[in-house]
C-alpha cells in the first residue's frame, strides 16, 4: 500500500488514483493525518494534471461522506 505522500507524488506524476486512494486522502485530511500543506500539494497536482471522470466522482463521493465538511 502506498503512503499518502506517494499517492500525492503519483498524482503529480500523472497517474490515475483509485477510488480507494482518493478516499484515503480525504479521510486522512479529515482526521488530521494529512496536513493542510500536503492536501495543498495534492490540489496543485490535480490542477496541473487534471482528474479523470472516475477520479472526480470518487473525490466528490469521498468529500460528500467525509466527516469534515470544510475541505
């Protein structure tokens, strides 16, 4: 299993993340395991590399079901 930092690097490098990977990132940010600056790095990777339709749907679902609504 990839670490959270490895997931961010994979997105930065243009890889498509699985729904489970995206859910891990959102859950980790919600529980404080993933720092705000790390989520910012993920957002920058998404901005520059984009997201597939599957990734976008997974992100939306993960955020919808997140316990932290201020993401």
